[in-house]
């Protein structure tokens, strides 16, 4: 069985590049994004380019704790050991502090900080039990 890497925010930028590197090393992938069509495109292209692996995708907005829980349940429900967790989800909302909506900072902190914290908490138990795995 292939090893499994979990990459949050895997459809663009650094997350996409990380997925491609791990896919080239025959890791199966589990990833999430806020955009379902981007996820399906990623799955299709990656499995075509790397036919020996499987890409598992789940739509989730990790700035919302309920979506973090849903994604963690999805990954844990696969019944597979997690070899690598890459906490990559996050975004920046440009603006000016005097004119941006009141919840701008909270949205970015939730996506960029709390998502990594809650995702790690949701997935780490099996890594601890196995005494194996890496978290980034």
C-alpha cells in the first residue's frame, strides 16, 4: 500500500506543488479546498499524470471549525495511516484596516492559524499511536 500525505489547501500554489512532489514519490494524496471544481480538476490531472496513486478530495473551508472536523473525519474514515500532514490552507484578504469589514482579521487567523491547529489535533492521534509520521 502507498504511503499517505494529507495536504490542506492543495489546489493552488504551494499546496499544489507539494502534492505534485509527493505524487511523484508514489504517495496517495488526501486534500481539501473551498472549491469543489478545483478539487475534481486536481484529482483528474494528478491521477492521470501519476496512475499508481489515488487522490482523495473533500470540499472544506478550513477557516470554519465544523469544516475542519468534517475533513478530519473524512481522512480518519479512510482507515489509513497518515505518513505526512502538510498544513498549507490559508489566504490573505487585502485591504485597509480603516475600511475593511470587521471580521477580516478573524477570517484570516481562522484560516491561517487555527486551521493548522485543529487539523493537527484531529489527525495526530493515529500518528502518536504508530509513533510515526511528520507534520508540517
